[in-house]
């Protein structure tokens, strides 16, 4: 049974963990009704390059702070001023890279407004995501939820307003997101104040960060390539409209996995790091296994349930012109999203906690290279879904290989019994959910009933499987309350 501290922290961060990825999931659905495939494709590619820029210029530093900002064995003198200097200097490099990217990929659509809005969006989005890491490890719940929600939720609403009132143009959704990120940054800055020692850099900290984070930076690039290379391959082979059509089904599957995993990961990794620092290696491995149990407890039913009703979801929520491609791509996108969530939020976390980040380079580079090699022929054979099939084959092979290695060569723990129990509950849920659909002809009735039945069956099965642990926990809670009275 997952420990109570993890569950408590998960609920504290729940608004940001739930509504931010949910807004990104919903945005794809809404855009199919109010934007063209070209606009969706451009927004997708710009968001993708924002993730790459963050990985290269800020992500390495974010990982260092996440791992060591609360480590009492490390010197923290000048840490915050070093942090501010890095953010400021990296923003200048981000500006240059954004302009280069737009010139290379969108030279025909390029104008001053698109350049300025994209720069604002990328820089403030990346700074807010960096600050998000700091607030999560420091337990600043309000600030975490503020930064998590300002861009994806507020930005989405503003972007929808712009699209509906000013027409189909890539500028409007980007402008909405840019405004949302700026608002979040300004409120966060007001809460924390502005310091004068902006450029007081501690070079020892910077040296430590370089040693620890350089492998993460390289691995991060390949990790980004693993998830996003297919979009650029499709853009090169088939054009921006095909990229937009692909991005609907692919985005829904990836966002569903992100939505499920984000409910857990914001609290789980900082907690595992804290256990490592306070109690040592073996308790941290146990905590990592607990994190995995909570991850699959949430993610497995969400993704399998989405697969069970995927055709109904597409027919009911997606604009008709996107139906065929979305139904073709979505099942594979759900599978790839789930595999990558396990790879990045369980297997890779071992190397971060154990301070063996060099291994991440091998994992992510092999995954990326295999995807890039096999995506081209698979797209030719299977069409757009071939790109996601390539992701599934590569990521599954790497994940299984790394699990075998870790279990044989380290104290890494794979919780077999909880895994089998949860899988059994999900299987029963899937069978009854699909069976329920045969009783209705109306799409809305089918979808609604399937969701209700799926949730009910999964909860009942899980409660039965974990009945002893639940009774034990309730008995302890009752005993504590009785003594307090």
C-alpha cells in the first residue's frame, strides 16, 4: 500500500497536477473546432521547440536545484543569486534560438507579431516551469499551483477568446499562452520579491551543477527527440497540415498519459529525493517503488479506459474532418504515452536519485536514435500512425531492457504483486466497460455509461484487492481519533 505522506503531498499539489494537463488535453479538442490543421500544426511545433529550448538552457539547472536545493551537505551560499543570473542570461540565448527556429521552419508565415509573441511565450513559459520545480521541492503549494495553472488554463481561455473574435491565426493561441505565463510570472515575483544581488554567481555551485547536470542536458535533448522527432519527420515528409492532423490524435494520447502521471510525479520525485537525503539508499528505493504503485494506480485505468471509449470520444468531441486520422493514431499514442510515462517517471528516476545521471544518456539516446531510424519506413508503410508505432517499439524495448538490468545489478525494486493486482482490476474494468457499450445506440449514452461503469468497477475491484490494508489503515485512524477524544 502506498504511504500516506505521498498521498498527502499529491493532494496538496492536485490543482496544478490535474487542471494544467487537463487544459492542454482539452485545448486539442477545442482547436479542432475553431482552428485549421495548419494553425494546430504550427502551435504544436512551436510548443515543441519551447520544450527543447527549456531542456538545453534551463532544464539542466532545474534538475540540479530539484536534487540539491534542500541537501544540507551542500553549500547554498549564493544559490538564489546564481539562479537569477542563470535565468537572465539564458533568456538572451533563448531569444536568439527562437528567432532561428522561426526562420527555418516558418519563413513563409513569419512576421514581427509572431516573432515577438513566440519569444515572450517561450521565455516566460520556461522560467515559470523552472520555478515550478523549486516550489514543488520546497513545498510552496499555492505558488506551485499558481505557476502550473497560469499558462495552460488562463492562457487557453484567453487564446480561445482571441480565436473566436479575431479569426483563425496561429498568433492568437500563442498570444493567449504568452499573456497567461506573464501573469503567472508577475504574481510569483510579487510574492517572492526582487533581490539586488542579481549577478552574484557562486562558481563552485555552477561547477557542481555542470558535473551533475551535463548528462541530464544531453539525455534531455535525446528525450525530447524521442517524443517529438516524429512530428518534424511528418512535417518534412508530408507538410504542416499533416502535422496538424497527426497532432490531434497524438496530442490526446500523450496528454492523457501526462494528465495521469502528473497527478503523482510533482510530489513523488521530490519525496524520493528527500528520503534519499534523510534515510539513505535502500529506503529511497522503497519510496521509488511506492511512487510507481501510485503512478500505475492512476495511469493504468485512465489510459485503458480512454482506449475503451476512444472511438466514442473522437466521434463526440473532435471536429469531423479530423476523425479518420485521430482514430488511426490515438490508440498507439495512448500506448506510447503510457510507456514513456513509466520510463521517465519510474526508471529514469532511479538514476536521478542515485546520482548516476550519466546512464540517462544511454537510455534516451538509444530510444531517440531507434525512433528516428524506424519512423521513416513505418510512416511509409502505415501512414501517420507509423510514427507512433515507432515510438512504441523503441520505448518498450528500452524500458524492458533497463528493468532487467536494474533488477539484476542494483537494489531497484519492482513491486510485482501490486502491479499484478492493479492490472487485474484494470482488465476487469476494460471488459465490463466494453460490454456495457453494447446496450446503447446513442453515443452520449454509451460514453457516459462506460465512464461511470469503468470508474465504479475499478474502485470496487481495487477496494476488494486491498481490503486488508484499507481495514488496517481505517482501524489505526479510528484508534488515533479515539485516543485524542
